[in-house]
């Protein structure tokens, strides 16, 4: 077993900053109304002297203007679960620890390459999403968590190296039970090395079995006992806008973030999305829903964004927008389209599926279609809007253009080139036809497929062109 | 005036450099009509915009391109038909050898036809795009010409014959004549001289 730990020291702040520009000092505060304390500060605020743990009143004395947002525990947990979905693409065993994710990677390295490469991939993913991280690897989940806490990039790859690596770690940073963390330094036990060399019996008598369990998990004598994270079957992302948005242009930036988050989630799940709903929340009225439906499951970030944007731009806002929510319930498996090695198309070609979606986004859902044939001999019913396999070859001449409905022929009598072909059919459903079809040439030189009553050769009705 | 010099004399003396048009690459897209291929400079369709001008509908305009569409769709390449004036008849197209599974039909309003065609051409995923624009000015056709160039696609625009008098940026302009027999006049072809004689199309029924 080998566990990687991604520690997210600024999870709450990074989550807030994703949906707003990082300009000017900003702090997150928590605590009761009369004892508000800073729990996170951004770079600009830190440069101004604000610190985590300060009272809000003290901060206001230091700096005249800065933005104060409440620390949202639920949102922070949501971000952590979202990042677990990101990590899920690298391992099937992902668990959540406070401010951290751990993933079992001993088998993943066979697929993604040795640890430095895997670590680099994790960093690229988390950086792209805007979350600062510290990464460490160790043979146990809790050891990886402890090592990530003391420094970025720590790697302990063998069981034998684990104990020496933990020797010098301070007990304060070892995520021990609170009672032990407070009491041990007073007893002169400052590092894990000292603690691990103490007799277990005495430790149990003084601190109970809880401390021993933690130590056993740290060293690997007991299984980690973590609950494996399971990806949810729906994607539900909601963001609150910082101010009331009245024009659609201002929704594009958060929309891009949301669709790319959806794409990342889908990639982690190895799935696609076929239909999702964008809900624009208003103050006093029900949310405006923008439904984005696709012909086939997709998960490309750029494509999802472009489609959602195309649909969004068509609506008229009934009022200012306060929040946006992206809801995807249909998450079918996704099969990437294979490309032929000897494909003649240029390398930058847009896949035909994406072209189809782009056309549908502007022209309407029914605007792009294929035609297939049915087994009905009546020309009006012989073809249908559906991709069909090749049917039997028609022996009689058929035109290349068909009229939506037959039109009477006016002017000079036509020249008959071929025919008649009698169609007498359709008696079973009341749409009976009895016609003689001819190929005729009009006085303008057009060749037409026309019919008349059986045996008459007059009263021509045009039904198609041999164009 | 003794200043008048016979041209042939000058050419023979090789004192004059004669410019030639850049050679057109040999045909990668034969039209399927041998007589037409013979007169076109590329030996077939240019990978650019071709304009086909018609006196009326149903005079053989599709027969001109159906052999090409059959060849492309049988090679599993996509053909897009934008805003056709009538419904393509599946049985009829199939009689010409077209595989309808690779023919996409796009329904578009008159103001969206050019946009849709440009998107298809630029995507580079379509082998050929056919369109029947209602209004297309010089500027719009030039855009299509550029899009066809960048997407390496065959672009066909079908228009009424009255547009012949307008200048067009299309690489190839063909005019169809229905009477007394079906003939094709090459009215403009980039990279070669315009042939003086029309090309007869033998119209089979299927």
C-alpha cells in the first residue's frame, strides 16, 4: 500500500476565489457575532498585516477597507468532495480527512508512471482548478497526511523508511488525540520518535486505547479504517454571484468555470453527460431553467461550455440573477469516438458530433438530421427522419428531389420519358393511393416525377425532380 | 510607323518573359463526368467554392454532383446538405450510389444558411457542403470561399442563373442549360482558361 495525501491548506479561500477576481484584501471570518475571528486571509490582506486567528475588530483597526465574507462550512465541504472527484481519476480508493484527501496509489503508478510523474499530474490538475495544495506520499494514509502537514513534496516510498521519516516530527503536528497533544510536551515527549519508543502498556494506561490506535494506523500496524469516498451519481454545482447580474455577458465567466468543473468531474468518473440544466436564480421569482440537451454523451470542457453558452444567449432574463446552479442527472457512460489512423481529414478538424451540436445549438434541436427509408411503398411514407441501414434497391426510377406535397403541372403538356409505374397500395390504413407514375420532361427542360390517375395521362401532379 | 513590331518576332528572340499562372495541383476530386474533368484546370472540383447557376430547379443540378457525393459517402466521409429547396429522396439518391448514412441534412432559415455552411466548411469534418442560399452577396461568398479553403472541403452553392451577371469570388462557376439538351458552361475557372464550348451531360434516369 502506498498513500498519497493532498493537503488543501487554503480550501475555503480558494473555493471562494474561484468565482471572483482576486483583487483587494479579503478575509473569511467565523465565530459568534461579538467574537468574530479571521479564519483565512488572501495575499493582499496578509501583506497588510492581517493574520489568521486575529479578531475581526483588531483587523479593522489595522486596515480600513477589506472585504469580509463568512466562512461557509458547507461550501468548503462541497469543494472537498468536488476535489475528491478530481482525485478519483487517479485511484479508486479516495478518502477524505480534515482539509486533505488521501488516495491509494500503489496500483495507480502502473498506469500513470512513477511517483514524481503522478505527483506532477496531481499538481497540474489542482493548480488548474485554482486550489493550492501540498502533496506527500507514505506507506500509510495517516503518515502521508502527517508528512504533508510538515512540508510539501515529502516522499516515503518503503515501509522501512517510514519510521525514520517520522522520528523527528513534532507531536503537535501528528494529528494525535487532543488530550495527548496537550499533555505529551509537558512530559518531555516532543517528537514522534520519542513517543513511539515508549512502552505501549504505559501509554494505554495514561491515554487510553485511542492514542495507540492512532499510532498503529500511522505506522501501518492497523488498517487505516477510512471510509472510501464514492462518486455521486448526479452533478450539482451551485454558486452565488457576488452582485445582481442583469446582462448575460457577466454570466459567461462563472459559466465557463462551472462547465469545466463538470468536465473534470466527468473525466474522473469516466462518464459523459447527455442533458444538463442551468438554473438562474432570481430574487422573487422561480429560477429560469436553461436545458442543454445533446445527441450523444460528451465530456469535452470547451464543447460543453460552448453549447451551454449558445443556449444561454438565446434566453431573455426576466430579472437580475443572484446565483447559478448546474444540475446534471443524466450521466451515461461515455465512449470516446475512435479516429482512424489513416483519416484523411486535417488534424485540426472539429469532430462531426461537435459540429452537429453547434448547429443544433443555434438552429434548433430538430435542425440537423439524416434520412432513412422505410418499407412503405408510398412515396410520402417511404422515408423518415432517422439514420437507417441501407434498404433494398428500388428498381424503378426515383427522383433526387421529392416535393413535400404533390403540385399540379401547369403549361404545355409534358413529354413522357418513362412509365407508367403503377402504385396501388396503402389499403390497410385508409391512406390508399392508386397512381400511375411517369418520368416526364416539362417545356423548360426540367425532368419530373409525376403521376396521374390510372390510365389517363392528364391532370399531371408533380411529385419530384430528377435534378 | 516602324515602331510596330511583330509579337512573334519578339517571342522568338526570347527577350520577353512570359508569365504563367501557377500550376493547379492535379485533380484529387474528379467530378465523375469525364468530359467535364477534361476541361477543368484541376481535373475535377477545386477544393474551394463552386457556384452552380440554374435556369430552373430539376434540370440536372444534382446529377452534376451526385457521382462525387457517392464517392465521398462510400468512403465514409460526411456530406452536409444545408437548406435544400426540396426533400432529398432517399431512394433516388441511393440509386446514384450515395450512402445516406453519411449525409447530414441541416434545416436552416434563410438568414442562417450562410452561417451554417460556413460552420460546416470551417469544421474540416465535412468532405462536401451543398447549400441553396436565398441571398448571398459578394462578401458572403468570399467568406465561404475562405472557409472552404481552410477546411479543405468542397463547397457547392446553387443559385439562379440571373446571378451570372454579378461578379463572384467562387473558384469555379458552372452554368447549367436545360434546352435543347443538358449542357454545362464553364463560366469561370481559377487557374485555367475558360473553355469556349459547353460540356454535354448525358442524363440517365438512374
